[in-house]
C-alpha cells in the first residue's frame, strides 16, 4: 500500500527544508513525497533538489495558480492508495507514522482523521507562545473511533460548526484515493471551490463514508508570519500576511472554480461560501441550510475585521437578493453578535489546558518543526502501538510520556 504525502508550497523555502526532512526521515519505502511548487521565485527549487531520495518528487508550476488548483494538480500527479496533505511549514510525526500505516492496512477505511499538534515557528517579532509543543491528555493514546460524516449533516445545516468533529480532512488527515475518486465532481477534478480541505469536508458530510478518528497526533500544524492562514486574520497593510492575502484573492478570481460568494478573506465567509458553492455546483438542494444562522455567523466577520464590515455587508446583501433570503438576513442582523466562544467551549479549553503540559522544541540549539517532531516522537515513543494491541493502557502510556518529557525544557 503506497501513501502519498503532498506539500503544496510557494515562496517559503525557509520553512520547507525542515518540513521535507520530517517526511524523508520516515523509514518506509512505500511512500512518495510530492512537493508542489506554485511558481516560487525564491530558492525553493534548490531546497528540494538538494535532497537525494527516490521517494521525493518535485512538481513545479510554470505559472502561479490558485491554492485549489495547486492542490488539485498535485493530487492528480500522485499515485498513492492514500493521500495526506500538509503545509510547507508543517510536519509529519516520523515516529508515529508506522502506526498510521498499520491502521490503514488493517482497517482499510475511507480515511483517517486525527488531532494535530501545533507548533509556532519562533520568528523574531511574531507570536507569544512559539517554539514549543503542548501535549494534551485527551488527545494522546486514545482508541480510534469509527464514524460516518453524514451524521453531521443536520449540524452543518444549522451552522453548528462546533459539532463538526471529527470530520474527514485531506489537510492534516488521510483519505483513500478510491473515496476521492468516488466523490469527485468529475474525473480529474477533486476540489471545485476555493478552500480544498473545507470543500472535501462538506462534500463528505453530504455523501458519507466509513472513517476513523484517532485521539492521537500524526502531524504537526506549523504556523508563522508567512502562513496562508494569517492572511485570513487581521494583517496590517504591507505585512507579509497582507501581501499573501491579496495574492490569494487575485489567484482565486482567475480560477474558474472560484467561490460563488466573495469571502473577503474572513474565515466566517469562507465557510458560508464553501457550503453555497458546493450546493450550487453539486446539486445538493435538500436539505436547505438555516440561512439566518449562517448569515449571523458571516456577520461576525466584521468583529474580527471591522475595516471589512461594509464590504461583508454588501456581499451578504447581494447574495440574499439573489437567493430570496432577505428576510433571513434581516433577522440575523437583528440578533446580537455571536460570542467568541460558547461557555462550554471555554470550559473545555480550560480543562484541556489543565490536563496538558508544554515542552520546548529546541534541540542542539535549533528550533524548527523538524526538532519539534523529534521532541514529540521522543515523548510519545512507540506506546500508541502497544495501546492498540491492548498490552498497555492509555493511562499508563500517558504516565510514561510524562516521564520521558522530563528530559525536555518545560514551557508555560
């Protein structure tokens, strides 16, 4: 069974080297690593070509394309039975990967989702808690659970996004090629809206499948000032995130599969735009979403980006007119803003923090997503395999992980 790991990248050679190394350190001849270079003008090509490993495939693009197209073309070029996407500042947990392979070979699910660890690149002037990894008791050594994503359809229609967990994901998740081909809008087209991972997530909720979720990490989500996600926050004009955001918008508008709603670089509108684009292009007419709830979520984009309030309002006004949902939009505007987090979510976050610990990712004077991988693998060890065998309890595995963690610097 071959597993394809794909890293879409552009202009982030600084991060890319460490990300590639986390994959190539995996002792597994039956993987392929595809680096899909979206017409980078930095030294990305040199970084990739410095590696001498037959499992590494360099896939450059002659011209800049949208993120959706870069994901799609790299998926078409891959040959694995299962596919995993990570970002160019992310990592695969080398030591945990054999356990993921074991689950895939034994269970043969449509895909596997998992908790991903988070690592902030310690870039000067960026972020407060960077350069370390937090280990959560409830997200380590947990037994896999099987689920059908179609069970989340009602929650999606209600815009109860907090209930959409776990769900399939191709980004920091694993999906079988057979499933991807089965639910593809048409042969060779796997994503037909702007954000590939959300597109697949929502499509799988409509169409269902047999998936596993593990309460144990297999990848690390890295973030830094050049991350695409930062462009959807509130970047200052002229910053790296601001420039990335503007390029992102321009590339999407040139893509024939751009969303049918402008998302104004706000997360809330991204979710609405993905849902409505998927429904329009896929013919998912029934059931209809609760537009009042969805519009209320979208209006909350103005809280995070007040400078975009007028634009967001105009986008929603236009779409409400097109769809005959003006009454629902007016009702949403009459309701108070949504809280940043519900009380239950805040309580769960506090409980999670209390049942966790944080360690520095520094190793021999270096602190990158590669050293973070080494630290996580050293702390977790190979105990998850023993838990799955039934020869070790999750509680005992957690205790042993805490003992191993004493070898690393504690961070608050």
